[in-house]
C-alpha cells in the first residue's frame, strides 16, 4: 500500500489532540492532525449567536456538517438506547468543544485518584496525584489559568507553584454568595478558570461579554484553537474535514500502522504513521476503535479487555432557580466564578456521589420577560418587573460523580449511519442509585442555600441533565485484563497506540475534566517524545 | 440601539425612588405633544411603518423604538397572520385617549393575539409563526435588554473595562423589590 506517511498521527484537534501535536511538533517530529470537522471562525460564531432564536442552545452556533454531525439537543446523531438519556454535546470542528465551555480548570483532589482504596467504590487510577502534578502546572501555564492565591484559598489540590494568572475579581453577586454561605454549612471558593485576568499569550483580558458559552467573542477565554495554531506554526499539518473510520494494524505485529479517513465526498484515504494518538473524545475515540475490528481483532482495536466503549460516565446535573431577596445583578462578568466545594469528598462517598455546586452568572432576560408577558404585564409595570426579577433571579447547578459501570457503554450503531456511511454512536446509559441518592441530598442543600439567601419562588429542575463530560470509555488501569490503557495513556495491546482525552479517566470525580485532560495530554506527549527521541 | 447609545442612557434617570424606572422612557414622560397626540386614521386602512411605530409606542410606552427592528417586526407579524388583527388593534387603540392607560389596555385586550405578538416582538425579538416556529426579528435593540441597559450588559457585547463586574451597577440606590 502506497500512502502518505507521518511520524505521529493525532486524531482529533480538541484540547487533548492540539496539546499533543503542539508539544511533539515543537520537538521537530513530523506531526499530522486529522480533524473530522472544518475550521471555525470566531466572528462568524458570534454573529450566528446573535441571530439565534434560542440563545440558550449552546450548540446552535455550531451547525455541524453532514460528514461530521454533532451531538446536541437538536441532533439525533447519537442513538440513545436508555434507560436514561445521556444527553451530551460536542463540537466536531478544529479546536473541538473548548469553543464553548465555562473555562473551569480544576485539578482533581489527590483522593480522586484513589477512590476504591479510600471509599471502597469505583476504581483507583494507576497513577497518583503526585505523578500528574507537574503536568497540571504545565497545563495551567499553557492555557493561562487564573486562580486564587493558595495562601488565601485552599482548593484541596497541592500546588508546586502559584497559578500563572491572578484570579479575576468575583462579581458582586458571587461575592454576596460567598459571604452569605461561608460559615453556614457551605464552603464557597473562587473557581480557577482559563480566562484572562490580563493580556496573556497575546489574548486580551475578559471584558465581561458574559458569553463564555456558547462563544467568547474576544478570545479572552482559552480555546484549543490556540494550540492548533501553535502546532501548525511548529510544523504540524492539519487535515480538516477528515473523518477517521479505521485504525490500521500492521500485518506482522501488534503495532498500529496508520488510519483510514473519509472526506466529505465519501472517498476513503489512508495515512501511515509510526505512532497514532487517538484524541477524538470519549465517544468518537471508542467508536473508531470498535469500528477497527478485523479478523485478527474481532473485538476491535486495543480491546483484549473488552472495556473499549464501556464505563461511560458523565457528571449528571440537577439545577435550581429562585429569586434572591435583593438585586444581585447576574450577568455582570463571566458566566461562572464560584463553586461550593465541601461535598467534593467525605465518608459519604462510600454510598453517595461526590458533587460540586456552582452558581450561574447569567441573566434570564427571556425567561423572565416571557413569563411577565404571559401574565399580562404591560407598559411601565412590565419594565419594572423585568428589572426587578432579572436582577434577582439566580440559578445553581451541580456535577455529580458517576462510578465506572461496564454496562454504560457506547457502540457503533448497527442500524444507523451518518451521511458518509459511518455508523453513528449508540449509547446505553443508566444514572444509578449512587448519583440519585446524592442528588436527593443536593436538593436539600439547594433549599438550605435558597433559605440563606432569602429565596422565593424556589424551582427545582426536572430530572437530570448531562454535563457533556464524556469519561471512562477507554479506561486507564494497571491491569490489562480490565482496562484499555496504562498509566501513560498507552494501549495495553498495541505499543505505538496512545489515547488522549477524558475517555481514559478511571474515576470521574466531580469537577470539570478539561485541565486533567490537558495535563494527561502533555504528560503523554512527553512520554512519546522520550520514546521516539 | 448601538452600544454607544446604550452607554449614553442616563443611569441616574432610571432610579427615581427605589426601583422606579426613569420616567423618560414611559408614557408619563413622553414629550407632551407626542403623548397627547391621538393616533391618526390609517390612510386607506393600511398600517404603514409610521403607523406601526405609533401603535407600538402607545402599547409599549417606549418612544425610542428602533425603526429597523420595527420594519422586521411588522413584516414578521404580517407573515404570521396578524395583519388584520393589527389594523383592528390600531383602530381600537386610536379610540382610547392617549393618556388613558386603562383604555389602551382594554383596547389591546380586544385584539389580544395581535397585541401579545406585537409586545413579544418588541421585548423578546421573536414572532411565533403559523408552523409553531419562532422567527428572530432582532436582538441588540429589543426592549428586554434596553430596560436593563444600565444594569446588565447585553450578552456577547463587551460590558466595560475588565473587572467592572466586581461592583454593583452605578445606581443611586440599589433597586428594591416592589413592596406589597
């Protein structure tokens, strides 16, 4: 077979793939990135947002392409088999899903790596917090994370150096929230965020557009397009609109040999590689691996354990809204600035999920106005009502830790294909009592918080929503019999196949996964760099 | 409304006693000649752009409505099947004394579907079409943002100098919840 050849082939250009490509291209390696979707333009996305009917649909500015459909509320791309709805979102385009995120950049707690040992549930990671800490620091530098002074606020994750940027000042609302809750049964801390306090890495400081999701209009918030560009400047080649559909395995060994991909016209192409890094997210990566089944590998690529696609996790969320007893002006500043963290760990984790609660800093203009119009308010009375209620209506949401369960899984659909003939992902998913029991306690906590803030019209959301934190489907472990990759992110089965992204997480913890994705990706790149060099 | 115009709104004018809005935006504060001016008969029974804006001013209480938004809204309301209802609404409101809010409200209630659609268009920027979908007619100039322009930046537009959000908005007194 005559085909183009590269040293390192990275599938996916989100935060994991772009950081791996950046580091290795910077070391002089010949790096090629395959991205299923197109390049995206920030100003186009902002304009699309402003033209949206539903401005709360964070996927709507990202319409997707027929050859790379996206997951989201208005999409049937993911086939949901239940019993519960997984309900995830992701962007298939250059830069991936960091185009829309809240920039929350949490480290895991040391105990999160030892969940089984500490609490008797779930799994332990094959690495500890101390193994990853130096790469947490490097990831924070790369992304420009702004966080609190560790001497002033202890976030529970030991640090070898301060955050690269000072924490942005809390909004008036977030400050009131922290002052009212701290000391009253809750611990509210400043959330570390990949959002600029000042000019950093040639990106501007945040000026409070309050549009972190679905698109930061000015690029003050980190997005992986930053490291795609840096990787290309360092010599990496990006092939956009290239949908990987098979990983090739060498005929005479267990080494992977390259990747086949399709272009929008449905034509198949192949590229050979000495090393393959799969970084296409927690659904697309295992789907690709399972699609790569062959006579030699009937269970799919790297799947001697049978764990590829299994242990699908998320952070199931429940929400509450209420009217604070005074105007606090949500919507001034970034969309998320504080979190309640005193439920991140404790003895309860033996039976109930850990969780993080976070206050949203978003003004509900439309919800308030539509309700007042429906109630017949008119003229000055309507305007007074809008001002009063929008200035007081607040919402809190939550992430609950889910345990790895092999029954929760993603598979290539046997009955549903996309426009270029590639099977769509099919998800079987159950939330389970570990999360449900914790969520019952979360509702009680919401009521206590509302009471502390003089809240009225307390409205609990109906059921769970997904948080789009796709984890566990290429789970990391020390034992090749029940895990897919080792502690370095390398396949147990194929010595030159690596997996980057949250699909390798052994535990979900209860914080946003992006910083851990970035740290693991940089660590993986250094591992490859040492071995390849 | 442009950002410059939004920023140019006199913040102090919004707060005249607790949470009261600046009177300048509302009927009571309209220039006397305009506020007192009755709606003229529709020429040929056609609700043109000027008549639509005049009707909208009477129903919303805002006399600084954006003409471009008005054009888009009038077209969308017509497409949504409210053309006849709007003409009838205009006729009913025209019979009410310009400063008689109760009479204007009663007139609007008589053409409830058209009145509600018109107000939703101006405030939220959306018009419900016959197929059940919403059509966007505006964002930057809709009234739900305008009435909060001194308090909360409209999403996606820069809110001010970095870190401005650390302080509450610059109001004489923090707005208070209406009592009673």
